[in-house]
C-alpha cells in the first residue's frame, strides 16, 4: 500500500507537469532553475563541514515560490549534500547559505543587502526587475522573462570573487555571462 | 590441369605469372577484409561510447534548462562523425529536446520510459542509450544510432580498388608474358624449328645467339650448344661424304680398269687361238719325220692349254666387269641338265684323270628346265675345277637331282675344306680361303657362280669342315621367274 502511494505520488505530478509544462507557473520554473544552477556550480570545499552536511537553499524576503520550491527540491541532494530550505528576513542570516534567492520584496534596499552579503561564498540569485543593477551590486545570476520564458544572465566575475566555480556548460545556456559588466 | 599442361610454354608462363600474382593479391585483400570486419565492431563501439561520453557531459545544462538551441548545437557536432546516423536528446519526461540526423530527414525514434540504458547491436546498426546526469542527478537521455554504412562503403572501396588492381595485374601479366615469350618461349621455338630443319637434312641451319645475354641464360646456352652441334655434325657429314666419294671413285676406277684390261687382254687371245689351230692343222698334213712334228704337236698342245687357261681367266675378269656394271644378262632356253653336266665331264675327262681323283657321277636323265646353258656350264666348270684343285687324289662325287620345283647339283670333294670363318666370304669378289702362293686363280670363280645362280633366282651354299672336304650345292628353279 505504501509503495503504491509512493508510486502514485511520483507519477501523478509527473503527468501533470509534463502535460502543462508550457503553462507551468513562473515560480515553479524558477524553483526548478534554482536547483539546476546548483548542479553546475562548485562551492569551495571549506563551505561544507562534511560530505553529508546540508546544502542550504535560502530565500531572502517574502517567499514568492509558494509550494514549488519545496516540490522541486523535495527529494534531491546536491551531490552528497541533502538540501535544506530556509526562508530568511535578515541579510546577515544569509551568509551561511550556499544558494540565496533574493525576493523582489528586497529590491528597494538591495544595496544594503548586497553590502551585508559581501564576501559570502553563496550563489546569489534574484529576479528583481533591475537585473543589471543587481549584478553590479555583486549578484551572480539574474532571472529575466523573455518571450514568456524564464532566462538568466550570469555574472561570472562576481562568482569568481566569491570563490565559486560556475561550469562553462551553464555559461553556454545563459543569455549572457557578463551581467553587470557592460551597460550597453 | 590437362589443358594447362597441353598449352604452349608462353601460356604456361602467363598462367603461372597470373596465378601467382592474383592469388597473393586475393590473400592480401581477404586479410584486409577479415581485419576490417573483425575490428569494425570494436571500433564502432569505442567510437560511439566516446561520442556518447562527450555529448552527455556537454549537454547536461542544456537538458536541465531545456535549452533546445544549445542542445541542437551540441548534436550538430555529430557531423564530424560519419558513423552517427541519428542522435537525439530527451528530457526526463521523454520529449525530444534536440535531434540530429545525418540525412536530415529522420527524427529520433520516440522512446518509452523506462528505457534500457546501454549499447546494443540492432541488425547492422549500433544503438546506444546513455543517461545524462550532473552531480548524480539524472537530467535526460542521449540516444545515438551508428550504422555500418561507412564500414560497408569502405569495404566497397576496397573491392573497387581490388578490381582495379586485379585488372591492372592481368594487363601487366599479359605484357609480362610478351616479354617472357621473347626471352624464353620464342628462342625455344626457334631451336625446335632449327632442329626440325636439321632432321630434314639442312645441316647449314643455325639459331641466332644473343651475345649480350651470355651463357648464363639456359636457352641461350642451348642455342650455342645447338649451333656447335650442327657445325660438328655438318663437318662430320661432309667428311663422311668426301670419304665415300673417294671410295666410290676408287672403286669406279678399278672397275673401269678391270673392264678395259679384260677387253684389251681378250682382243689378242682369239686370233692367237685361231693361229694355234691352223698350225695344228698344218702339222697333221706334214710328215711326222720332218721337223720333228710329234714334239711340235706336243708343244703346241701345251701352249693351247695355257692359252685356254688365260682365256678362262680373262673371261672371268670380263664377267666380273659385267656384273659390277650390272650387265650380266641371261639367255634362257630349254636345258637338259643331265646332258649339260655330262658334257662338261666329258670336256674335263683329261683334267679329272690327271688330278688323280676317283669320280662318282650320278646324273640321271630327263631333268629338264629353263636355264642359260653357257652360264650353267660355267657354274659346273667352276665347282668342278675347284674340287679338282683343292681335292686332288681324293674321291669326288657329282650328283644331279630334282624335286618338284628345283634342280639340285651337289659337288662333294674330300679336299682341304674351308674353315667356318672363311665360308662366309668365299662367295665375295677376289676372295680366297687359301694362300695365293699354294693355289693359283683370281678368286673370282665362286663369286661369278653365285651371281649366275642369283640371276637364275636360285641359291648356292657350302657345307665344309677344315681338312675334311666340302660339299657345294646349287639349287635352281626349273622354271625361273622372268624379271
């Protein structure tokens, strides 16, 4: 019985997801993308106490994901590290996070937040409207909407200075890898 | 095989050349084919695995972010790999994110989940299903289909090359055969023709010898030996011919001399004999007391006998001359052989008496046949005078007999006899079984007798033992065949 339920719990969302993929809610897509970013980024080994220590995925500000972040990250590990989701109000708390999503709610005091996060080895992602500004402040991946699809821009320099290694494969699918460098 | 052995040398050479080259070429190509086929599976497996590893390690992000443009770009690199027929990237839910087809026609086949990962041969094609993952997270699937077309194309290329090479080899073998023929079979053929000419008598035939080739080439060596042989042969034959001409010339000269001498000797004898007869006749008419005619008659009688002897010798010489010139002809007529023999015996009564032989004569009447009377008498006289000469003072028997077809004359003496060695040659010209000093004569009597008997289609033979006498037998057909 238990097995059957487990099977159903996998199959039903799958069918649903695949059938409505084109019309998938924006934040489901973004949640899935957060996970995928983690797959193509290497953190400095010192950021993990042990191979089994958790991978902290944090959201700063008002959580826009609803159920989707939990859903997308539900069974997944990043390498050997189990994922833990944290919703934070304070930028200072976010320094320990491996992956940090800054909610649009923080756009007005973005500069303060980014100053607070200076030097943290965290992959900082946001979907604020001024993605270029976000990148200039040290944001690493900015999500944008383009033709009804979610795309992203990379700030390789910022990731480098934070000690993160972003796979060239990720660069290849990014719309831009020099986010915030040229204001053309 | 038999056809090959029966064909000419140049075609044998061609066959050997062709067979050798073709077989070795075929073996080389069979080796290449076997190697190609044997290594093909391994090669394509390795190639496809490497390709899959490369593609999957590069397509993770594209799959994760469902970036079909990037995925398409990655798959487009398959163009550099002609073995890849189809390639496709599937997202986790089984939709095709990107696909590649070498012919730009087919799409990847729809895959049903859960697909079996791995590599398997599907007929001539190799199918490879490869998971794409990142950090242990399954992101999608790569599908590759490699086919053996390139392999088959390569084998076809080899076959084409083989055909061209075989064609070229055959062509050059024919060319080679022409060269070889001029080196080997044509000189051999020339030799064979020259040998044929020599066999038919043209001893001046020579074969050309290539002085540039030298004597290491066996055929050239053979040609040299052949020329040497024909030179020796023609020298020998010329020598032989000259010797024979000389000998023939000598014989002719002797025969001519014999003939002339005999005629010249005979010419004065006939008048001399006549003169003696006339003298005898005159002496009978003269008184015996006058001129001591009785002694004269005796002297003249002796002279007459000596003259008679000379006449016989000269006649023998004339006969030999006739025989050697082939002019001995018979004058056949009806003969009573008994009468002929008795006539001779009567004529030689005196001689028999003076030899001291006791004569037994068995000559029946009525043996009649065809013969040359004078010639037959000559045979009888020869045999008789021989018997008297070599068997003096011994019994002498002469017998005449006949059977259905032959008349047979036997003359048996008890004289010195003839050794077995000499029996073979007493019928030859100038042959004598006894020393010239002991017995006179030219040694022609038996030779002439034999020629006469031969001319009658008869035969003459001797049975004898040294010291015990001889038996001469003459057999003549009663009706000689006409020539």
